[in-house]
C-alpha cells in the first residue's frame, strides 16, 4: 500500500471501535517472532500526564546517547507522530511498508483461524510501533498505555519499570465508576517483581495500586508519599521546583508549562532513577537537562506570542483544573476561549472550570465521529450562554477569537487534543503557503 492507501485502511479499521484484550496483539507479534522481546521497555499508564512523562523520559534517554523509541497517542496532525525514535517520527515510507506487511499477515492469520477477529486501530498501531522499534534496534521503548492498562495492547511487554502517573475519573463506561476500580485497571501493568513508580496522591487509588504491587512483590515507589518531598515556587515566567529523593535534591524548571508539569517531571525523575538502578546508569545532570529541554506539542503550547495563542488538550476535569491554574497565574485579559470536546466527556463539569476564565467563549467542532456539536455544548452549559458564540468551522472560530482578543489579549484553545490538532494543521498550512510565495 502507498501512504494514502494506508490512511484509508486505518480509517476503515478505526470504525471497529474499542476492544479490550491481549490475544490479538500476542498472536500478531508471535507471528513476527515477538519483536518486543528484543529490547527493553518502559510502560507509562495513568489518566493525565502520561504523554508528558513519556516525552521527558525519552529526552533523558536520548541525552545519554541511548536509542529511545517512543509510542504515544493520540496524534495531533499526522499518525506517524505516534511512533518516534527520539523526536523523529517514523518516516512515511517505513510506516507504509510495515503497515502493508502487517495487513498481509493479519489476513493470513484470519484465513487460518489463528486470529478470530481483526485488530483495532490501537492494536494495529501498537504492533507497528513494536516492529519498527525492533527494526531500528532501540535500546529502550517508552510506551504510553492507552485506555486502562490491564487489557491494553501495550501490556504485552515485560517492562523494566511500570509507571502510573495520575488517576482520575475518565472512561468510566469501560474502566468502572469508582477511582479504586479505575486504579485497578491501570495497575494491570504492574508485573511480578518489577518496580512500580506511582505518581498518584494518597487515597483509594493510591492504596489500590500499592496493594497490587505488594501482591506481586513489585517494589513500590510512591513519588509524593513522603511529606515535604515536592516544593513549588512561582517565578516571573513560570514555576521552579525542588524534588527530594533518597537524600538528593533535584532543582528544575521544566520546559513544559504549568505547575502540573513539575509533578510530571518528579515522576520522570523517579522512573529514571529506577532505570539507572536496574538497567544503565543515568546521570543526575542529564536527567534534569532532559526535563528542561523536553518538547511536547499541544500541552500549554504557545502557538504565537503576538497575538498570544495557547493550545492545551485539557479534555477532563483534572486537565481543566491544571489549565485554569496556569491561566490565572500567567495569561492576560481579555481571554477568549475556543472550545470543543468529545460528546462522551463530562462537558458541564469541564465547562464549570474553564468557562469562568473567558470573557468570550467560541464553541466549535472538529471532524471526528465522537465530537460534540457546538449546540450540544451550549445546551449542557446554559449558565454561560451570554458569553457564547457558536461557530462550527474551526478556522473561522480561531479567526473570530483572534479579532475578539485583540493585540493585548489571549486566545486559549482547549477541550480536546483533536481540536489542538486541527488548529496546528492551519499553522502548517500557513507556513507552507508563505514558503510557496
């Protein structure tokens, strides 16, 4: 298949939806002689922050001259973003070649009844990533777990360490209503005797993960379990942090914006320490340098400084609260919010956190079957209707926001990484348009 045929194939597969279980991935990878067993892996699960933690760890490994594979989801503009070596996405040619081989193998496995159902979109991309990492001879693959953990496609690997960043209420239809149930599913990545790095604050989710680690005799490291181990200081442009671990004090100012990124950095520090103890020695100086040089699009990303445009994929209550804290501390008025969200999210609760920040709220929509329509968002949040404008076209919504904010205000784009991706497409198109003149 050429690249365009690959995209059409993936689009067709995506319509199969979500399916839990490891049988498909194990069967497919077994037919390729289990490529994921040829290199080390690190699993990172959680509700929020796992992508940022993965990006930080990959940067740390790269600074140590290790060949680090990175698998994350979702992508913002191109699907190849999900699979990287260091910062470099998989080339389109390699992507197409491996996906073609996968499709042919899957068809053979189905015909021989070794595979009882076709893989889902996420399963397919997980297999593609693991095959590519073998081909590229990575030293370590940093894998962001998708939804849950216990039955997630990435959970076929035997990791050097398991990381659980945060736990909050999300995907309850699939993971359970209570935090302890969600935590149990995330703790499915905990393996017998393998260290667990837990960034969850104390509470029922923390205790659930700790109990699972004890059952499997997995060394448990609660990142924030000790009183006074984490200190935050607000500076003129952001935050600086101190994290104390085993008598050592890490002083750092992450390149990624927001107080929550300091917590993500502390999780990455503890995970890096575990890799240093169980695998290869990592230097403290380069761990800090990695945290301070990580790039991760769509997370409080400054798209433009004049006018100020900030993109953030805050798609749940926890993410919205982190964004609100940063906006209150650093973003100027008037603030104009461009907002779009998945229809299965807790729209009213997210809106109650973000909408009071904005003088004007422009409701829009991105091209995805799960996206909420602007009128659906309006109907869910009646108390802010006097501030709302409905503009389903994302580009027109952004143009309207820029006019409303003026030269001294701020445009904040939030609610979904899919919305952020749409905005970034316009940025790329504008750059290409200027270059062609």
